[in-house]
């Protein structure tokens, strides 16, 4: 069936560097994408979302890029901080539908 | 994760026992969800309730039942627990309509369930 997946299960970056977390999706009907952050022992927290009529959306220190041609989604975190250490999930949905499909997650670790 | 409360946070069950996970939200949201999360995997939808009075199966409903008790509460029941149901369970809510960016799902803190 259709699925959302992540290219890398783990990512280590130096504190202060920029982080890029990637996600591939296979359902071409999906038109709404979300990034979540999950810290250890907690539930996922919303970071940023994007609809398919956009290529880029920026938030506070985060940017989501969507490439519909190759069905690729990325999350960029600027000036990575220790508090950014977490597992990051992408999720996809059809706009208006109830169900989100989650990817496997990427663990981001920050080196001092 | 304020606004979505799950109980219990930890539970150990023996195979064949039954139990109910409770979830309550004070965000006045229409839709509620139950997900499970297994090690190294993303979240998989078990059941959801688009609005009070309705429930629907998600991706992995077998072995579970749900009840949307009222707008605030959505419970998940394991009638006869199996070791394969060892997992972390998350309740979540949203407004129920994709009315614009930022309308997203809010998750509870999770319930760790072990079936031995």
C-alpha cells in the first residue's frame, strides 16, 4: 500500500549547524504534509505543515520544502540546538481526510 | 501536549486480560484518534472518531474496540490482550476539518502497555 518513509533513520549534527531531515512519500494523491517532533517519553508535537500548492514554508528556525515531482519532503532546522534532539516524523494526508500516514522517523542527535 | 490526557500511563497485562485506555480532551475538538507506536516505527492509526457518535477503523483495528463516550472522551479497549499488543498508545485530537495550515493533530503523552 501507499506509505511514507524516511531516507535516514539517524542523523548527527554539530550544535549550531543546520540540519536537514528528508522524507519520501509514495501516495501522489496526498496534498497535505506535516512534520512532528517527538522527544523521549512524550507524544509527537506539531512543528510545521505544508499544502501541495506550496513548495516552501518557513517557521521559526524551521523550513519545510516540498518537491512534488520526486515526491520528496524535507525539514530544515537552522542553527541546531541541544533541545532539537528528538525523533522527527513526516506525515501525509489527503486534504479534508481524517487519516494521517506517518513515516518511520529520523532520530536527530546534536553533538556539542 | 496540554489538553489531551491519557490514563493509565503504564500498564502490565497478562495475556488474555482485558483493559481500557482512557482519553479526555478539553480542546473542544470534534475528532479523536487512537494510534499505536512500536519501536523504530511511526504511528499507526487504530481507530478514530470523526465526531461525537461516530467511530471508524484505522490501519490496525484488529483486537481493539473503541467508544466515543461524549465529545471529550474516547476510550480504547483490549478485550483479550496479546503480546503483539505491547506498544505505546497515543490518543490525539483535532478540530476535524482541514480548514487551514496549523489545524493539526494534538497528541497525549502516551500510555505504555506491556502484555506478558
